[in-house]
C-alpha cells in the first residue's frame, strides 16, 4: 500500500462505506490521516442545528446532502457570529477538503413571534381533533360538546399561559437581530476568507434554518419554525443568503459547479456582478421556488433569472425547478409558461426557449403548465436525455400527457414520475371562463398505462420509470 500514489489511495478511500471506516483509516499514520480527511470532511455545514440534533417533524422531506454514513462536519453557528466560526475552521485546516458547503445558520428574522401568535390564534378556529382529549367516558352528545368546548378554551388561554416565555423569547430575538445587522460586513469578509482556502469547493447548498422552538424555549407548547415561517411570503432568508455568499465568492474569485437553493424567492433577487459571477460556469442548478406568480402567462417574466440562466448556458448539465416550497404544492389556479424563466424574447409566453448545449437532465415539479412552451423547451435542447416530473398538470386542451410524451425529442432516453400528474382541463359548470385549476383537471393514472407506445414502464420504490424501447 505504501508504494501506491496518494491520488490512487484517495480514490480507494472514497469507496469506504461509511464515516467510522474513514475515522479508523485516519489512525493508521499521518499519510493515511491526510488521505482519509478528504472524503471524511468533504462536506462542511454552517448550521443553526447541532450535528447530532434529529430532524424536526414537519410536513416536508429532509433531503440528505451526502450519501448515508458520510456526515462531514457541522459547525453550529448563528449568522451574526460566522466570523468566529470561519476562523476556527480555517485554523483547523478543514476547509481545504470541502467539496460541498451547506449553509443554514441560525438567522433571526423580524416578526417571527408575531407570526407565531398568528398561528396560535388561527388554531383557535380549527376543528378539535380527537387527540386533543380522551373520548373514553363520553356517553352522550352533550358530554362530547362540553369536552370540545374545554379543549377550545384551553387553546384560547394559551397566549396567557405563554406570556412570560414569549416576552423572554422576543427580548433574546431582538438582541440577535441587532447583532446580525451590526456584524453583516464582518460576516461577508469572513466568508470571503473561507472561500479563498476552499480550493476543492464545488457545491453550495442553501437552506432555511428549521428548528423546534420548544428546544430553545421549553415552556412553549409547540413551535415548528417551518410552519410559522411559511405563513409569510417573504419569511425565508435563503435568497438573502445567496446574495451574501455570492458577494463572498466574488471577492474570493472562487467559482462553483453546483448550486442548490431551497425556499427561493425570485422577486427578492438583485442584479449584481456577484450574482452573475456565481451563475457563470454552473453545471447543476437546483431551485426550490416558493412562489411562481412570475410564471403566469400574463405576468411580467423574470428578466434577471433569464439573464442568469444565460450565464450558465454553455456549461449547464442538470436543471431542477421545484415550485411550491418544501412540498411540491400546486398553485390553486392559473396557467404558467416555462419560458417565463428559460425563454428569451418578447411574446406573451416568454419568447423562444434558451438552448443549453450540454443539458442532459431536467426535473420539474409543482406547476400548472401550458403544454406548447414545455414542448418547445424540450425540443430546443440537443442533448436532453432524462426528465423527471412531480405534480405537473397540463392546462392545454387537446394536448394531454400522451401527446407530450409522443412529442419528446429522440434524444430523451428516460423519464420518471415521482408525483401526481394531471391534464385535460374541464370548466366547472358555474363558470365557463374560469382559469385552469389543478382540481378542475383529470388525474393521469400511469399505473394503468405502463405500456405507452415506444416506452417500457417499470414501477420503483419511489416512482415510475419509463425507458425508450429501441
């Protein structure tokens, strides 16, 4: 083994199945310690959550950032004290191994506790669940109604019960917000220092800080941060994080290949040399877009987003656009055009599709789409090989899913379905001019149609897979 070059040994180390094996390898000698450090610390996370903290229970999936067993290193930080965390990481010589940088520090937003109280108030008007009280012992309707009223009264009294802890929480919150504002320039300078030593950096993942408030303030009865933040359309700070990291990357003259942003707000993004710098040369873009009004056929398209996609145009290989937040939640109604985001021109649908010469994979979810612009985009991509759909409803009459599949370019070898699909819109009897809505469309059940002409379907654990029949 000692005669093998370090590059080959590093490659072998990447095949070790999990973190404990890599830790053991580091104990052999200094040479193997250096070799094992590369895959062991290839992920660095600046998070508001501890590395050993279990994921909170909420209504959305928690995507792993690395393969199971590769935990990387998580540094628990507030946004305001990032400069101290950066100095510690640089001094520990960990940053030079980082390929994936995950950024979800604790960020204390304005009006969080007002939204918490709003949620508590809204819960007063929700139906009483059986879990709120024990059904045993209630023999008649009057007893049941009395039990329900007691449960409602308990809910109404909750603000009074939590008054002291809320005052303490708000005082701490206000102090953290002031520190964030005071230290923001130092944070950006520190991140630039960090990126200068991240010579292996390839991927940045930006996520919101999700937490269970009862861990921070035990006297709260319940406090799921995601459920509270989702009430306000501008609550998630991920677009702000993107701009902060972009300025640091620009200052460090460092580029990345992969960018993944959750809870992304298109309308909050500002044009700057730093943002254009980040998108230039990207090979993989994944955006979880919270609101998609800019994709409406009659809306003003996102000129900035189109311009940013142009900067990635020559190099982009994989593109993922998921709408609706953490879960792919369909808009209530309205027809969207994909070309509002990846089209260039002036017509009402967004113009002609951008051509990505190296694009091989495209994932789309959570949108009600007009079919012709979607087909235009697919047929404009010369090397598109794989597609993935989740919660996509087609709003064009006479152009249903079988028509779309038939129109796919010959280069497409495989397409996958991981959520509901719909098509063939119908108008409700009370409104002939109503806009397209997902609940006014037929659901396309693929389990009964695995033998589509020219395609072979296979059911998998997490979806349906269709491969072209040669």
